[in-house]
C-alpha cells in the first residue's frame, strides 16, 4: 500500500515534542467520534486526482504535494498537525465541530516523525511526535490547498458576502420572486430565496395564505421560524406598520412620503435584514422604493471621489428617542402590552469599508440624523454637500427600483446595504394600509443557507473542518 520511495523519516529534522499532553485529556466520546460523520464532497476541481510525489522543505517546515494533473500544493507542518482529520484532533459530530487541541500547549514548531505516500496515490500518512497518525486523503488535500488561488477563491464563497450590485434596469430584470408555499414547504426553495438575498440584497415571496380573500397575518413569524432567530428590537419582535396616533416611528406617523433610509442608524449594530409582508395595500400610492447602497458607493468612488472620501472617513451621529408599545419576547404567550422607553444614540460612517476597500454597510436616515458633527467645523458644509450628492445619486432613475407590493407579497432585503422608501398613499375607506415586519441578522441567515447546502449536498457546500 505504501511507497517506500516516498517514505521519509525526519530524524535529523525532528524537534523534541514539547506538548506530549495534547491528547491525554480527551474524553472517550471524542476518541470514538467519527471524523467523517459530516463528510463533505470536494468541489469538482478537487476530485479523483492521485498524488504522484511528496517532497519536504525542511527550512520552511512545509510538505510539497504533486498530483497526476501537474497541480501542486504546499502545506506547512504546523497546519497539517492542526487540521489533522482524526478524532484526537477534532470532535466532529452532527451536534458539534470543534478542535480538541489547546493553543497554550500546541507546538507551533512541530515536525512529523515520518511521512509516507500511499502507493496508489490516494493519501499521505504522517506520524507526529505525540503519537497521532494522520491520514490525509488526496481529495481532502486538494479541497484544502491553501497555496492554490482557485481553492482560496472557492473558499471565500462560504461567507456568502459577495454581492452582485445593481442599477434599476438590472434588478428589474433579475429580481427573484418565489411562491410562498414553495419556500415554506421545500428546503430547495428556501435555499434559493435566501441565496438571492445574499447576492442581490433582496428577494420576494408571492401568494402568502389568504382567507375569504383577505391576506392572513402571521406569515412573517412563519418565515422567521424557517430562517431562524428573528431579531428583537425596541419595536418588539414582529411589528405592524400602519398609520396610528402617538406614532413611535415616521412610518406610522402619516400617509405621506418616506424618504430613502436604512432602519436604525441610531444603533451601534443595526439589524442587517428587514422583512415586510403586505397585509392590506393602499388604494393608491404606497410604492416601495429601493436603491443599492453598494452600487451608489461604486458610482461615487468613480464619479465623485471627494464625496466618496468624506462619506467613508467621517462619521455622523444619529439619535432615536421616544417609546413604543408592544408585547415583549418574554411575554410572547400573552396579549400583554408594555411601554418600552428608549434613547438610542450612535455614530457611523455613511459608507463603511472593509480592509479590501469594499463597502460592507450603508447607514443613513435623515430623520434620525443628529445636530452633532464630530469633525473640524470647516468640514461641516462639505459633509452636507456630500450627503446631498449621495441622496441625489440614490434617487437617480438609473439606481432606483419601484416595487408595488400586492396583498400577500413579502419582501426581504439587506437593511445595511439597501436604502428603502415609500411613496405617499391613500388607503381604501375603512381599510388602513397595513404591513407586518421583522428583522434578522446576516449570521443566522447565512448559517441557514450553509445548513441547507449541507443537507441538500449542493455544489457550493463547503467543509467546516
């Protein structure tokens, strides 16, 4: 089974094992857990290749692997020990994936005692000073070839944060609409719906249940259960949008126009996704407007670099003070209403960038913008000018999606990417325009997509260990 020609005992390169206690405290359960109980198929470009040679780079403490198609991979010894697919290194079960090694005891200078290539090219076997024996299958190594740009690009998809920005014509052509029943009853439908939100920043559901011609309430909660972990805010868990006295939000204050905004810029960590379900549409007006803040950032960077620099470097303060009356989560099983008083205050850049210079969040809400400018006073007027230009870009026809929600329609969108608005409306007599809504966090929505990919064994599924 093993090729003698590829076997190398690293006596002269081996260091003393400083961490012989790595395995001693493992539980019996961990020792007997199958490390392949949640095995993931390798991507197509990683499958079926044979290892034809292995070589050591002792000075760099790296193992070089070559396959029969000419592809090569370079694997640091420390990484191979750290990621070894054996039950002493990892506990992998349906309930948990976790590394058993402790960094405080881990020898980062570790060198294998011996290394062998299987004669049929199917795997590499390594024995470590602590006694652990690792079997690295060919597909396993190809899938995790961190020295390969293709592998790194494939792995980046696991984060589900590679948005496809849009203008009005593009999104009008590709906006995804899914039947409510399909998303509620099939995992494939749910996956495709949530994946569309990850890519485009929004997607729709149509034809939610109705009784005697009237749209049923409760769809938001049902979808929330399918996605998982609705995010509670100071407006409760599931809230209603309709005109009412003593309004706690501009959306409830009157039937006039609402300007483009992102919800909750007054929070340090605003809810990242918002869902609305149309219960009763208006007789006229009430059209939902959306613009892709990430596309606006791209355009400003290219066409108005001075504006872009201000919006990506200077912060604005937002405040939200008042009260709301709702049933809190801890009284969800009752009809008790509680008044929640709040005084929210936070500062944000209008466009937040990551280390690669890509936009990650858009935060703007003119109604909550504070009087305080924490910047040189000479910059205040330029900031107003920048906000004016930012808003003009958002409302340009090339960037603005008009969406008339019909009764039973549901829209889910990225609150920290898209800005949304509503045109003025007139309700039917005795039938106030009414929606139900809630919020989610990206972490839980993306987690749901990954779980569904795992369960459905979809091509973009990826290993966690």
